[in-house]
C-alpha cells in the first residue's frame, strides 16, 4: 500500500479539506457565511439569482455642486432663523 492510499483511506469529515462548493465541488475560496457553502466564482455568477444585491458606498457617490446648492440654501435659512430667534436685536428694523 502506497503513501497516498494510506493517507486518503479515511474520508475527512472536519477542517477545510472536508468542505467543497455545492455547485462545482471546488474546495478553494469557499464562502460559508449564511450557510452558502459556495465558492467565490460560483457565488459571483449566481448572486442575483440567490437574492444578493450589491450596495454602493456613500464615498463612491459623486457629489456635485448642483446637488449641494439646495441643501446649503436650506441650512443657511435655518441658521438665520435660529440666529434671529436667539438674538432678536440683530434684526433690521
């Protein structure tokens, strides 16, 4: 009996060598979170079918001046109203 026959004679039921992708059988790059048991390549190809949605970060959102103008105007109006509420002597008469 050779070394490989003795080494592989007992099936492994624990550790990283015991788990494989349920789609393709690949033991590498396995995603076990949420019980997926799917390799990363199969996950990428089946993510939409499973129901995963890619969410963009706020840092990737392009902020332009056109989007900021209404927000800045509202903040200025609120600041003036608060200023006149707390300091009524600053109002023009």
